């Protein structure tokens, strides 16, 4: 799949490929080891603005959480586009989805579908993946969600 097809599919969904964010510490955004690309955690950041900050279930609704996770997935796609190129991607392997819940809130699968739905809609069969969903009492900069992913490259 070419990058142009990816960008076209995003446009059909009313989405744009954001600029790739830069690491917030001493690490790389994409680490290629053999035929596996590890994409560092991506947060709901757009054009340098921190979005969707707070706990799911109080400050952030489940629907907003879905959009936040979708933005994290868009940032993953941007990292792949800028660092590797989709022509070299065999497929998405796995995602680790992190979320910051309010006490008693438990709709994380619906939120994480924001990423899963986008990957499948954009990448087709190459976007099918396994996933883990991990709740945590806090995330850096009070983000509601974060997303780590691995891809197989050709």
C-alpha cells in the first residue's frame, strides 16, 4: 500500500495526516530491529497541542476517548509514513493501549476501538492486530490515553 493511498483513505474519512511528533526524551519515535518496527507511545497531540487531558469517565467522555485514541493511531500512521514508508509495511502486529480512568469507569474497549477501527479502515487486512488494554492511575501530561504499536516490515 502506498502512502498516497493512505492519505487518500484518510481524506475519505475526513481526516488528515498530522505532522510526526518528536520524542519527549532520550529515545527514538520508531525503532527498526530486523523486520519489526516498534513505534514509541503516541499521545493525542495535534500540531503541538496536547488534547484530551484528564481521566476517562469524568473529564473525558467515552466518545471523546474514542476520538483521542483515534488521534493516537493517526500519530502512529504519521510516524510510519515519515520514518519508514507504507510501501515497506507488511502489517500491524499488536497495539498496547494505555488509558487513565476515573474510579468505576470501565468502557476501555470502546475507547480503544478508536485506534483499532482506524487501523483496519486505513490499512485493510494489514491493519488487523492483537491488542492489550492497560489502565493506569496517571499518564504523562495528564493524557487520557496513549498507544504503543509494532509493525512487520518487508
